[in-house]
């Protein structure tokens, strides 16, 4: 599929280069402006990997072909206890992406549903790359840029 077709079918009228769900997840992680396009799962992965380490946890949280998003929340909690703790999870379901907390709660979902029976295609853990000084500087700069300076 060409970029022009993706732009024409984009669900973001303000910026057709970036779909709404991918942009929301990227912005929540502070990487919304890193890439020109955010139409595909690969685009989102590239943006997230510019600042964080992104690793698949599909096997670790026991995702099978018929696993739903609602059913893996408890597995995410268990995974976060047993493995090196990740800061969040990015779930890829058919035609959509979501950002989940370490506990499996939904942080970003631009198309929320009451009972989440969407099939999980991929799930990735977002890790802070402590051993990469360049990425740590970017994370610190992003944190300080969004931080309030006045005391509330």
C-alpha cells in the first residue's frame, strides 16, 4: 500500500500523515514528532525505538491466536513481576494500537470498548534503555520539557 493511499484513508484530518491511534500512543511516550509517518505498526515501532527499547513479550504473556486484549491483563501483571520491569506495553490489535500500563490498565485507547474482545496480534514491552546514554539524554530532555517548574 502506498503512502498516498494511507494518507487518503487516514483518520486524522489535522495531519493525514499520522493515524490518530498511533499518534496518541507515540505522543504519550514523547515520540510523536520523531517520524514523518505513523500509519503502520512498523512506523510506530520506529518512532518508539528512537527513544526506548521495544521488545516483544508475546510469548512471555502467553498470547495465542485467539487471545483477547481483556484476557491478557492479568498475564501482564504477572510478567511485570517476574521479568525486568517495563514501563508500559504497546498492544497491536486488528487496525488499532493501544498503550497499556505495567499493571495492564488502558492508558491510551482512541476507540474504547466496554468488553475488550479484540484479538491481540502483537504485544511489546517498552523499556527504558539505561545503558544507552544518547537515548537517556532524550528521555531526560522530554521529561524536563513537560515538567512544571512552579510548585502547585
